[in-house]
């Protein structure tokens, strides 16, 4: 393999990554060419694709998924092994990194038949607990509340879940960063002036958590689906077997690609295995107020009760 420019080595998402794009959020790694799982390269796309009128759509083209991110860059993810980045002139590199570490990694993991749950994950008593939910449900804020209590972060966006040889669901760490809205930082009494805002989202910030990062794969202990509701109290409901599949499907990162990538059968079987071995709960919280610290206490009680049972 010929290397003509600076290449960075990282360990993240349970993978060895060589990248021509500097990704300072990721933990550095040391490994040789024979151990590379993923190449991230700067390159070009066929002119016929660049000229497409519908290029803003996500396109599945054989073994590749191609998309354009809001006139920042083109991305092509191929065979779960390679990501090609075609940056637009003068683009802020932070924008490229957001898509590489979010959408691109979610798609790449699916191509590798690794379930990418969209949420945050925290290590509790040697197991990973995932918090999933729609945008604004409070996934990152809840994870931050656990960090405030001394627990460690596994992931804050894409949670890779593999099955071991014994069919045990294993969650893998991503990288030691969170994305938090200013209102969450205020709720924790943290001044946002020390953090860099994310592109075009002036009140959402990148928050490093290097000292509170759990960097080893561990069994998936449970999943909590977060939702706001017309309730004055925090409510939990244990979800049954069939409903578990709905939760895992709905909160798979970029789930709309599952059918288009011909992965529906794999995803169903994988979800059934995860669901058989993993308790999943619906967690409904009041729409108003900063409830994250209280949620931590209630979730810990549920986990303790589940372990006793």
C-alpha cells in the first residue's frame, strides 16, 4: 500500500482506523498496515455522480453509499472498509469530522453487520447501558449526569453492538467526547465559554470527557428508550419481546438504509438475539424541568432491581 501523505492512526468503535483526515476527537492507536480495519481517504468521485441533480439524497450504488452533506463535502462509504471524503473548497474541517464520526461511521458499521445504536452509553458495574430516543429526548444530557456522578462514558452518538461467539451482545466504545446543548451545561453549573461550539449550532458544544471515558468493550446490560410525556413523575415500563424489535429498529443509526442495503434479515436476527438477552425499558419523564440528576437515581434503582431478579 502506497502512502503519499500524513496518515493518522486511531482506535475507535472497536476498529483500527487509518485516516488522511485529522480526527482529534479519537484515541490514537499503534498498529501496522496488516491490522487496518478502515481507511479514511481524501479523494474524488466520478464526475457523472457529482453532476447528478438529486445528489443531496443518500444513494446506494453497489457496494457503496454516497451522500453530500449540506454543500460541505461528498462522502462515499464502501464495503465497510473505506470512507472517501471529497471536501468542498474552504469548508470548515469541523463540519467534515461531524459527518465522518456520525453518519459515515453508522453506515460503515451496518455494512460490517455491526448494529449501530443511536444514543449514549454509560458503564455501570461492568456493563454498558444504552440511552436511546428521538432528537431532544435527553440522551446526551442523561449520560452527562451519570458522568457527574462518577460513571464513565462509552459512547455519545453511535454505539456499536456486536454479538460474541456465545451470542452475548457486546457494546464497544466510540470516543471520549459529548455534544451538549448550552441549557444542559447550565443545568450542571458548567460555563460554556471553555468549549467549542459545533458548526451552525452556536449553542451546542463539543465537550471532551477523556478522564471519564471507558475504553474497553463490555456486555450490553440494558437499553432505556427516553421520551418526554404528559406526566408529573418519572415512569418506567419494561418492554416485551416483540416491542423490543421496534425499539432496536427505530433507534438503529440511519435505519432507513437497512432495506436499501439488503440487511433486513440480518438486522432482524441480530435484534432478536440482542432482545433475548437484554432488558429494554421505556423511560418517560416530565416535559418541563431539568430532571437528569433525578433520572440517574431512578435508573440505578431499576438496574439494581433487575440484577436481583
